[in-house]
């Protein structure tokens, strides 16, 4: 049963070597609880060693959708760790500009070269639910001419 991956000292870590969809469907809950307790105690001991050395740190990344169990994982796994030696960060969802950029990549919408293409990109983003402020910001970064932007502003109203 492999509940944790330990990296050998001096080796390189490449996240692409780890399957983010890994689910161990054959683990017995009692064995998993005992193994988690053992690993949690080891993590507490390692935290003390890291604090004493004062030149290494540990990064734990938990990624999951809402209600995927990240809070419970932190509570159970980190039970033996001193909270004063920890820093927890939450990463917010993407901004509207980041979502728009992702949308443009998925739809393969490239920087328009003329007024007709600009209007097509504009309408596609409006249909996708993006606000005009976000769309105009992107179009300005693409150096779309002011007259074209003015004409599109008339379409919004």
C-alpha cells in the first residue's frame, strides 16, 4: 500500500511523473488509518529536524475541487505537526482575464487582423459571458485600432 511518495535525497522531482488521478481502490480503511497515523508522526519528527537545520523547507500541495476533502486531509495528516511551523495558502480561482485567455486558447481564437475578425472574436466572447470591460482590455492589448473599438462599444449598448 502506497499512501505517500517519498523522494530520495538529491533526486529531482518532476510532477509529470505522478498521476494526479491516482486512486487506490484496494486499500483497507483500517490499514490506511494506521499508515496515516504512522506517517503523520514521522512528519512531525521531520518538521522538528527541518526547524533545527534551518536551511530546508517542505512544500505540500493539495489540489482538488470543492468538497474534495482537502480540509480533512490537512486535519488528519498534519495532526502531529506543530502549527506554528506551518504556513497554509489558498489559491483563488482564475480572474475574468485569465478565464478569457483560457477561452481564447480553447476556441483557438487568434489576434484579429481586421475589423471583421475583431467583431467575430468580440461576439464569441460576449456569447461566452465575458464582460465588455474584460473583452476591451484584451482587444487593447492586441493593439486593435481605436475606431474598431469605438464601433464595438456601440454594439454593447
